[in-house]
C-alpha cells in the first residue's frame, strides 16, 4: 500500500458537478412500478376477500346457532304448555272427586 502525495493549489478553482433537477423514468422503471402496483393491489384484494369470507362463515355459523336456539325455545314452550295442560287436567279430575285407577282387569265378557 502506497501513499500518494499531491500538491494542489488551494486558490485554484475546483470543478463541481451539479445534480440534475429533472427526473426521468425509463421503460424499465415504469414496468417495475407497474408490477409493484399490481402486486400491491393483488395482495390487498386477497386480504379483503379472505376477510369477507371469514366474516360470512362466522355470520352463517351464528345464524345456524340462532335457528337452533329458536327451535329449542319453541320445543320447550310446547313442552311447558303440555305439562301445564296435564297438571290442570289432573287437578280438575281431583276436584270432581275422581280417583286414579290402580288395577285394570282387561277381561272382556
């Protein structure tokens, strides 16, 4: 490795390069930007469609649960009314002095 000594006059003018203020896009840059935009839009579309499919699945699941609970509620209301009707029939029979049959002889004569 060697050291190079130079003599330079500090009063001598120094050439400076200026950077151009214009920005130009070549065809390769335009293609790259177009691919980048298309890739971004594709990822965004996939994310949105996946999100909407997941929400649709959750909505369908909740609707199914609601239908099942509604059907169960109706069944339980029907059962409650049926049991209430039986207890009312039994209490009405007791008020009239009826008794429950204990032994039924099924002989036909």
